[in-house]
């Protein structure tokens, strides 16, 4: 049995997310359907990150097991011929038998893009924030979350996880002309975590929340109203490190 690893780029605009669902098209579902036709066998593909509806990826990683004797090049070429143009397989490679795209990952990196001026072409890949933002204050709270923290106060209610601790390796805002890009990497991410962090940091930048309020949410996590969540379209899974 072969264990095949894929590196995938996708535009999540028209999908219900990575995970297979009954209420619409998913990235996982499209790839599994294509693989089933190409390999003539039922395939279950596992993704490193279960991105939500409207979220994009430049470097999603997935793996699946197969008995097929097709070459990696044949599999990659056939996939790119079969899949919608919004999904591209950049690489296919043999992986060790015990490789698991989700559990073997050491670090994942996401970016979130905010635009300061209206844009027609980039509206599906960024969040237009018309309000004045104090970037220095946003940078300060971004630095607070470095290291290991319990992020229960920043995740979606009902998330089915054993614990809420993530070890954040990088967390910073980068100003690029009229764009403000948030870059974050960590050993793991909770459901909706990046969008919640970005939305709450924007509230700090607007003056809606103080530095102290952000810190209390991080430290205490309980008895808080749901935090602001940035819209999905600005979020990109950049890469997964093994």
C-alpha cells in the first residue's frame, strides 16, 4: 500500500470548506471524487488543515493510501486535468507509511490580508477595513500571544478538541503599501482561531478594545461574549512544516 502526499493550492471562494460535507462542494470531496475516477478505487484523503468555507490555501498538504501503480507524475497530471481550475496539485510524492498530514505536522503558517482602500479585483482575497487603525497597538497585542497559551476564549463555541493550548511561533503584522498582512505560525490551530484573533486585533486597532481587555480574554477565557471574527476571504493557509 502506497502513502501519497499532495501539496495543494486552492481558491476557497466557491467551496463549503476543506472537509467533505453534504450541503455543498468541498475541496476534499472534489479531490476524492477525482482520485476515485483516476485510480479506480475508493480513496479517503486527509488534509493537514480543515479550512472553513471561503478560506484559501497556497500550501495545503494531504495524504491518501492507494494500491495504484500509476506514477506520481501520472496521478498529479490526471488530477490537474480533472479538478476545477480553482484547485491545483503542485506536487505529488511518496511518503513514509506512518506519515499523516495532520498529526505529523510540526508547524502550520497562515496569513490574513486587510486592505485599506476598496478593491474590486482583490475583494475575494482580503478584508476591506475602512476605519482608521492604530497598527502599533495591533502589533503589541500580536506579540502577546507568542508562546504557549490556552486560546479557548478565541475559538468557536462547541469546538470538539481535547485542549485549547497552542504554541505560537510567529505573530506579527506587516504593512505593505495599502495592505496590512497578519502572519501567524503555530504547532496547531483551533477552529476559527486566526479569524477571531484578527477580528479582535482590529477591534484593538480601532480603539474598541484595550490592550488590557485583550490580555484578560487570553488569560481568563471565561465569561466573555463571542469575540469579533474577521471574514473568511482574507485568510490563507500558506504552508505546513514537517
